[in-house]
C-alpha cells in the first residue's frame, strides 16, 4: 500500500457493532421503563447503563484503532439521540420530567444532528469538552430520574445543569459551524 492509498475500514467493525447494539437496546429500555414495579425500573436502569457504556466504548475503540467509518459518523449520533431522547420522552409521558425540559434538550440535539449532516461533506466538527460534559450530565440526570427513591431536588439540580450545558454547547457548536463555513468559503475564493 502506498502512502496515498487510504486504508479501507469495514463498516462491520466492533465500534459500529456497539453503536448498532445501543440502538437495538432502546426498545428494550422503553419496554422495561413502562412496566410497573421497582424490578422493571431497575431492569430499565440496567439496560440504559449498558447502552450508555457502549456510547463511550464505541468512540474510544473507533479512535484508538482507526475504525472511523462514514456509517459510524452517521449512526453514532443517531444512536445517542435515540437513547437519551427515548429516556426523556418516556419520563415525560410518565409525568416524571416536565415536557418543556424534554423539548428544549431534544430540540437542541436534533438541531445539532441536522447541522452535522449538513456539514458532513465539508468537515467534521469534533466533540468539544463541553459536549462530553453535556453527555455525562444528561446520562447522570436520566439515571437519577430512573432510579427509584432519589430526592427530587437532586434530580432537578443535575437535570438543570444538563439543560444549561446542553443549550450552551449547542450555541457553541453553531458558532463553530458558522466559522467553519466562513473559512471554507474563503478557501474557495467566494
């Protein structure tokens, strides 16, 4: 292989399999969450935890072993949004999380996902530190809402922090996208 030849990475690699697994776990999580009883609630928490761990693992494996694929670039954010989105929608349907919180977070997530798809041909804006903090806070808040017996004040503090960081990182992402587009236009001589 010469220097100019690029290594072709199969879309069927461990990172993408974990992404698909995360997506496949979403219906099981939803099923468990809607069933009555503490046992089902804990089962939903276990499924959510496993799916959340795959979110970290797939990205780590893709970067470490050069397993980044076009499929992964598209499927990973969809799987992430499907998991957290399903959790928040379900918690809102159950009356445990206000709809306005779910709508603000999902609006930001869907907007940024669409923006990523628009930009995917030109460039990838890497996840920022704030984006990683956002993900951790969202997952932590969802876990606190799923887990029985957690004080409501603690749930609200963590979800409030997740909400603030989610909106702030959304604004940051849009600003970075606008700058990237401006640089691309200048490079093309427009």
